[in-house]
C-alpha cells in the first residue's frame, strides 16, 4: 500500500510500569485503553499492518524522572535501531537543561517531547521559554497541543511560542489542537515552523474534516501518528484510508514528510 509507514507519535514504558502508566493516561482522558504501553505490543500491533518505524518517547512529569526516561528511551532505541527513533523528555522544573540536552544528542535521540497538560506548564510561560531557548535549533519539539479542559497547551499559546522562537521547529500534535481543531487552524496553520501529526484525532473527525485540516496546514507538514497506547496503527490506518486525499498525499503523510523532517535517509 505504502512504501514505508512511520508512526511518528508513540509512547512506550518499561515493562514493570507500562500497564499502570497506560491506565493513568486513560483516566486522564476518560478513554478506555486497549494496549499495555510496552514496546512488544506496539511492534506486534504495527507489524500486523506494515509499520516500518516508530518514533518513541515518554513524558517526565517530574524533573527527577528526566534522566531515567531518557536512558530508557535511548537504550531501547539502541536495541532496535532498525525500527525505532527516540525523542527525549525534559521537564520545566529542571534547574538547567544544557547538560541533559547535550547528553541526549550524544545518545542519538532526535527530538524533545513535551506534554504541557501532564507537566503542568503553559506554553507561553517563563519555564517553557527556558526550554525553547536552551534547545533552540538543536532538536525539534513534539508538543501535545490542545485540550479544551485546560489552558496549558491551547493552540493560541503554541502560536506564541512558535512566534517567539521562529528558528525552532515544533510538531503540534493531534492536528495542532486536540479537541480544539478550529483554533488550531486559526492560530497555527500559517506558521512556517509548525508541523502537525494525525494522532488522537481521527476518532473524532469525519474523513472530510480531516482532509480539510490537511489541506489547511499543507500536505507536506503532516505526519502519521497513533499516540499508542491510546490507539493502534491498524485502526488509525483504516481511518486514513477513508480520508478523501490522493495516494500521493497519503504517501507524504505516511513517511515522506517525517523522513525529510528528521533526515532519516529513506528513499
């Protein structure tokens, strides 16, 4: 169907805490969780529908978790270097970011994952800007964006951050604004340092609306993502097939765009 499929948004956890971590995510979003958050399940599900590679990450809800999470992601990626690409975590309450940023780059991690709603910081806050300033152009950011229940991550704040740091690159997850897709288009679709992914959105969007969002942001700025353990690649791919977009556009979303964005070298 596609030459490659890259899941650009997947969370994994160590086996001993994975099921509990997955349950906690479900409670936060009031959604049933069908998957246990382990790498084994992620890859088993993806293998059933031809996923080639995964970008994996986790979120440090405290500063003390940062190095442990980043070691776990780096070690897991090293064990499966043909299939996995790792993103690091930072926490806004860290005293300094420089040493950890340099360390995760040396470990081969390719981006920074932030979740303002889990980590309880606003995207236009001083702490957020400290992170964006410290990372700069060294690594792109994958940022959970949008939640009508909270202010922390709403698209207007993501826009403020993107404008304040025009040379940084931001992936605004969930079509730029989970549960706030209209605001995502209004505030983010015209910013040239914003990309989006399809994760945790298609279950709420009609195929026609999803197509409109892709077209508003531009089909070269959209990445396929599942947000595992919330959703499976096979189910998300089935949704993608219903979206009235050309096969060429879907090929971009499935792998070409993220391949270019991270310079993965696939051809």
